[in-house]
C-alpha cells in the first residue's frame, strides 16, 4: 500500500481563535461555579412517611407467621393449613347467628354470651375492687390486714375457684361469673391502692390544715391522682376476665366461646378450633385497646 502524500496533514480539532496561546481550548465554553451550583441534582433522597414503617412492620410479621404456619402444617400433616382454615372461617362467619338448638348456635352468639358473662363478672369486680383499693391505700390498718390475704389468694389458678362457685351457686352460669369476679378483682385492688399510696404527702397535709372532710379529700385530691393507676388496673383486669371465661366455659358448658372450642374438639374439627383461637385473640385485643384509649385520655394534669 502506497504512503500518504506529504502534504496531507493529520486531522486536528480547530483551534479557538481570539484566546491566549497558552490557554486550553474546548469546543464548548467552560462551566462556571455559578452554573454548576444552579444545576439541580439528578437524584434527591427523600425520607419515607412515618406511617409506612408502622404499617409494614405488622404486615411483615403476619406474613412470616402465616408462612411458618404453612410450613408446620405441611410438615406435620394433621395441622390444617392457612388456606383451608380461611375457607372454613368464611363459612363460619357467613352465618354467625344461626340457632339449631341450645348447644348448636353460631359463633356470634357464643361470643356475645361470653362477653355478657365477662361484663357481669368484671363489673362486679370493679364495683368492689376499686373502693376496696381506695380504703386499703388510704388507711394503714386496712393495708396491713389485707396485704397477706391478697398475697395468698392472688396467685391461685382461675380453675381452682370454679368448683367453689359450683358448690355455692349450684349452677354453671353464676359459677363462671364468680370465677371471673374473683380472678379480675386483684389487679384493680392492687393498682388503686398503690395509686393512693403514691399521692404526695404535701397534698394530704394541706387537706388536714384546711380541715377538709374525707369526701372532699377523695373527690379533690385522691380521685384525680389515682385515676391513671385505677385505669391501668381496669385494663389488666379485663384481660384477665377474658382469659378466665374461656377456661371456665370449657368446664361449665352452655353457650360461649370456650364451650364452642371444647365442642369442636369433641367433633375433631381442628379448623374451627384455630378459628376460635384467632377470635379470642382479636376480641381480647379490642377490649384492651379500648381501655388503653380511655386511659390515655386521663392524666393527672387533665382531671
């Protein structure tokens, strides 16, 4: 191949005219600092909304729980899987208030009857336990008398009280209510008494100086200060009451969510048992959250 002619020059970019000889030349003018500062970045990092982690965390937790449940169901063989349990739950809640006899009623009636027993037993416990807590916390002599009795009876299992109720009342329904009453009364007594004992002594000294009556001391000093403690005891008591009713109804029979669990076990319907477990958990959670929302509305400065 022949060489290129000598007069052919290598292709070079055109030199910018008008600038100094030592200055570097470019096809485009150099970017100044003001131009680079005014240019917007291609990517701006933004923070996620605050509600997003609170929403995703429980969703991920439930998804992991269901996945573990499916793995155990597939490995064990006898435990129903989540899909079949869901279909059974849809069937159960499609007609929750049917009645085919005294011992064959929908899950809705069973939940309502259990809540009815809990309301009576819990209401009686509140009517007795809260005033008793005020008396025990206010007067040292009653505190010394009641402390050993409470310490002795509080740890007793709920089912141990059920035979006493059957012996005294001669019927299953009042025996279950009695069991709820005796087991849910202790948190209200203890928390109310602790709240009374933690009232600042200066407040009570001022009441003595002003010669206030015991009713004035209760309404103007004790009750506003003790109310948060009292509501905490109420919240703990309603959780205890809902736990106790399930165990009591398993033994006493009749209509109720506890009896429904036991009856489905006798029928070997494990899917309905799992449904009842979730229902018990959801109802208990709703009751506790309801009382938590009420308790948050009351503080010492607001009353």
